[in-house]
C-alpha cells in the first residue's frame, strides 16, 4: 500500500468514526459556544421578559444582605414574602438587625461572592439602588451558560446527543422551581450553580484513564462553592472524596508488574503515591467542611435541632411524652410541641429549657431516631411527599405593582415541576428511579469496551445519585418537617439532573459500536 492509499484509508476511517460518534474538535467548540450563548439568553429571557420574576423575602434575607450595608425597599407595613423587591438601598446597621435574627451573629456563604460582584455590577447595568438582585440574576445566567458550554465540550457522543442532553440540563435549571432563586436574597443559587458545575468537573476528572490535574482542581472548586453555600450541602463531602480517589492520578504499572514482589504495605504506599494530588484536595475539602461548620451561627444550629424535636419528632410520634423521657427531657415540654423557637409557647420560654439544653444533644436525638426503623420509614415517606411539592407557595414571585396578587407564582418554564407533581400520587417511584439510575451508571462505568469519556458519565451518574441519597437523609434527619419543601430543593435539583443522565447512560450502553470503534481509534 502506498503512502497516498494509507492516508486515504485513514481519512475514510476518520470520517466513518465522526458519522457514528465523535465530531471534530472545531465542531465541538462551535457547538459549545453556541449552546452556552443560547442558554444564557434563555435564562435571561425567562427571568426578565414580560417583567422580572424571582423570590420574595421570607424574613431571612437580612442575615445575608446586611453584610453589604443594604436594606430592602419594601414598605415596612407590607409582607416582604408576598412580592419580589429586587432593589436594595444603602443602610447603616448598628447591630439591631445585622446578621442572624435575635443573635446578630455573622452568616457566611459562598453566595456572598456573587452578591459582591452584583453590587459592583448594579451601577454598570444602570439598575437602581446600591444592590439590585437583577444583577445577581445576570451573573448567574452567565455562569449557567458557561457550564452548559463545558458540558457540550466534555460529554461523549455525537453533537446531536450532546445538545439534547444539555438541553435537558438547561430545562432543569430554567424550571420555575430553581430559576426563581437566581433573583432572590437567598444562598441557594450558589448551591445550585456549584452542583451544576460539578457535572462537567467530574467529566473532566475522568476523561482519561488517570485523573487529570485540571479535573481535580475544577472538582474541588465546584464542591467548595456548593458545600459552603449552605451547611446542608456538607453531605457532598464523602461523595467528593470518593470521586477524587476513584482513579489514580497517573498511570499505574501493569497488574503483573505491580504484583510481583509487592507486599500489602508497598501496594498501599503505591496507591497513595499515584493519588497524592487527589489526597491533597480531599484533605482541603475536609478542612474547609470542618471550618465552615464551626463558623456557622449557633442560633441557626439551635433552631435546626429544636425543629427536629418539636416540629418533626413529637408531632409525628405515637408516644411523644415517651420520646421526651427517652431524650432525658422533662415530659412537661410536651406543651411546646408544634412550636418554633420564636413561638409564644416555645420551649425556651418554659422553666424546663435549661435542663433540656443540658441533657438533650444532637447526637442523642440522632441515635434515638436511628434506633427506630419505623420512624425512619415514616420520615422518608414525608420527605418523598415533600419532593413532589417544588412550588414554594409561601413566597411570591412577582414584584409589587406588577398586577399579580400576593404570593402569586410564575410557571414560564415548569417541565420539572409538572413531572414531580405527577409523582405526588406515587412517590415511591422516586427512590425506584434513584436505584434504576445508579444501576445504569454503574453498568456504564464498568464497561471495559466503552471509551473513558463514556465511562466517566457512568461514574458521574453514580456519584450524583449517592449525593442525592445522602442529602435526602441529611435534610430528613435534621430539618425534618420544618420548611421541608424549601430544604429539599437541592435533592429535587439533583434528581431532575439524573433524568437526562439516565437517558444518556441508556443511549451510550446501546451504542456499543460507537464506543468500541472509538476505543480502537
């Protein structure tokens, strides 16, 4: 065969491969940029076109926005949760309402980074006030579009498949259940963006047979940003460590060479050596998780564990007095059942509260719950029911004066909301979907004939489902029935992301001819 014939045969093989599976790099770059711009525009239009939409203030906005010396423009005789008030004007705090209510403690979250940039961007965009939440929405829409572009670039398969899957991701984030947080005074947007960024980060991490340094850095950054958005996302930590250590950081020796004359200790040392960048990242994540938890306001921690007993445990118990005795609390505290810490008849306003604080600890509460499987099943059932209620009816989405009534909600894009509401009658389908999705991910990850980029999708799917399950139990065991629908938002989001991922795993599993051909290439 001549050199010309060899080059021609190689060109024909490359053309066949692109028709079956992998597009050219130039085509991928062009599609990624176009998809990023398109979905940024879609997000901005669904937030702004026809009037801005977002979320009103449920009373907790001050603990975050007070850092920036601003206050809402809503009338003081109006209920701030009934409508969206996007404009915040300068205000000097003297400790009366700064930080967390009733305690004045500082509240830390990664959303502060977004708000700081938004405050600088507000005058640039010609928006009123010192900080306008519409500037936050613009920044988050740009970040969303950039993540979509990364997904198009890093997903395996032909362009049409990448664009369809990323369209699924786009519809999830643009759903009214999640997008409305983009123009709100809450810290949830940082968690949502961090979780979405984790998807392309994991694909980059596992794109080759060994973990890439860029993937380790991006995964660590995504987890740090999400984990420090809200304390409930600390549950990401074990999943992140598993992901970072899943593959070695550099190519290992062959199994025959590695096993010859090596003892258990030497193999363990080699395992550590080839994963040292991931180990450093894991230690960093653990350190930040411990530090972030330690710096959170004590008042919020007290509220969480108070609600876990007086809002979740006692009202749903067949023997609430017996539960109080088992916890070491005075049975007369039963009068505080179904109250919050600020209620008129709450436990702190009784003479038995000091003894309660001495005897009842978070560890004792958890052990008491975990020791009763029937109680855990009932808590899980209530959690699954809460997942089907994505719409937060207690918070309005439209500005005052927009012509919409108080607490009105928008449904400009509500595909995910409609799907979850359809599951309300059969919530057991949600955990069954988790199990089916993790099985698909594990099957794809274990296929030796598949390309590494395809197996990375399988590993990512497994990790996301594990994150869903850990986050679910984190919320159910701590927050309980208190504001359950809002606290389940990250679980709903990750579950919704698993829908296009499950479809992608199925497609890649049944496209063996593409994966095998690409592997040989």
